[in-house]
C-alpha cells in the first residue's frame, strides 16, 4: 500500500491552536481565582456546575449552553495541563493540514457531540463532566481516519499514543468516557467520509466538509430534541 507523504509544514500555522489553549487557560484561571470551591475535592461538583459543567438534568432541561461551556472547564491543574499538552501536539498537526474553519468545526462539533452522548447516557444519573478531551479526541479521530482513507503518511504513533493515554486514564480515573467516545467517533466518521485524493483535500477541503458539518449539526439537534426533558418534569438542582 502506497502512501502520500507529508514531508513538512511550509507555513507552520498555529493560530487556532494557540487561541484554543489561551481560551482554556483564561477560563481555568478566571474560575479558580473567583471561586473558593476550586481544587476543593468536597465541593468539586458544585464548582463545575456553577461554571458551566455538563450535568445531564440541567443540560437536557434546556441549558444547552453547557455543552459548549463544559468544553472549556477543567477541574484540576493536572486535568488542564494534560489536555492542553495533547491539544498543542495534535492541534498543530491538524492546523497545518486543514483550513481554520475545518479545524474549528471539527473541534467544536466533536466536543458538543461528546457532551450530548454523555448527557443522554447519564440522563438518569447525577454525573457532572467537563474538559476539552472530547474535542481533542475528535480532531485526533479525524486525523486518523483521514490519513488511513487517503493513504497519507502521518505520525500515527503520536496519534495512537494520544488515544491510548486517554483510554488508560479513563480506566483508572473518574473521567467521562462517554464524552471521549462521542468526540472520537464524530471526528473519525467525518475524517473517514472526507475522501478526495484527486484534489488533495487536505489543502482545499471544498464542499464535502460543509455538507458533513451540516449533517452532523442536524443529527446532534435531533438527538437533543428527542432526549430533552419536558418542562413539567421537576429535578432537584444542585446549589450553585
């Protein structure tokens, strides 16, 4: 099997990756500075909820903005730095292969899709989740699938290492594996379907990406509509 090899990055683009890391950093520092519950193990749940964590009873009751805010919320210094290190490595590679709009779209859609899957699966449980790992695994899955389908030689060892580390952490630490799964699968499917070897898709994404992105948005909206909790059903909300 022959592969198209990417020998190097002429532009060395990093703007989107840097902005995403900066936004995560600002959100992390800002929330920790203003809220005394930060880094307090016994008040972790209320802290995450107060700053936009993904809690199924709240998210499915109409607070859909939590699917977005939870992507930039981190519980601890270890949680934050582990995600940002992964984002820097995978994000730089992705940004130098695809356009900025594709990067942002895949990142956001994967993160939101992971949040939706988590909220739906845990809809009868009081589980609060947050973090950028679902979105990061989304762009990782996209890279992996696109490289395999288009016969492009990528640093697969780096990609696989990133996935394996997250999976291992999920086995031993209290992380949201459903958010990881939803993000990775979304990115992988988008990457697998984005096949355009004749026009070198990685340089010019074209209309295929727009169609795929719109399709994912419709599917995610349909899932939210199906599992949204009616207003007449009352839930006990944790104090903010």
